[in-house]
C-alpha cells in the first residue's frame, strides 16, 4: 500500500517489456468491460491468471490508448529538416483530434531538428496510440519518445 505522502510515478513501456501477468490482467478487464464474462473468476480462468493477481494489478495497468483520451501527452520527435515534414506531423495530430498545447522546434543541427510537443487528446474522439504510430511511420521521422502524460 502506498503511503499518502508518497508521490505516484508513472511509466510508459512498450508491450513487449510488460510481464505476461499484467497483459493478462488487461485482457481480463477487457472481457469484463465487454460483458463477455460475468465474474472476475470467469475472466481469471479464461486468461489463465489467479483472481488474486487480477485484484492485485487491476488498478495499476491499462492500455495506453484508453487512458490517453482526455489527457495531455508530451513527446519529443527528431526529424529531418526538410519542407513538409513538420506540416505532416501537425496534420496527423489534427486528423486524430489532438489539440496542440505547446510546440517548440530547435534549430536544426546536421539536418536534424528536434520537436517537442504537448498535445491534448480530446475525450471520446482522439486515439493517441494510433496517432503516435502514424507519426513514427512518417517519412523523415527518426525518433519519437513519449516524455509524459497527465
């Protein structure tokens, strides 16, 4: 149990780095949310975890895209300093119903610029996970890292 004065820390990790039991907890929660099972016992049995594991972790793990709606995400992007790349990034954010709160681009060094963005993902409309995937796959983008989420 966390002490009331202790500050909660959050981490964003890629799926392959998450222990299997936590992924199964997410799946059990999905089964319960979609009413495919009626009880925690059924969800636990179907996913191959114990009920105690479910209860231990259920409030501590969630898919990024679910909790990102209605949240502010700050990320950093390294990209080629070429006309149109920043415009493509901004268009992608708009397409996924993101509202840019802050934006800062560094002076390019050796043809590579660093962009820092804070984006508000509108509740019920935006899909942060898909947005990040599209930006990462955009030609001229070298690197994208999520720095934080509120």
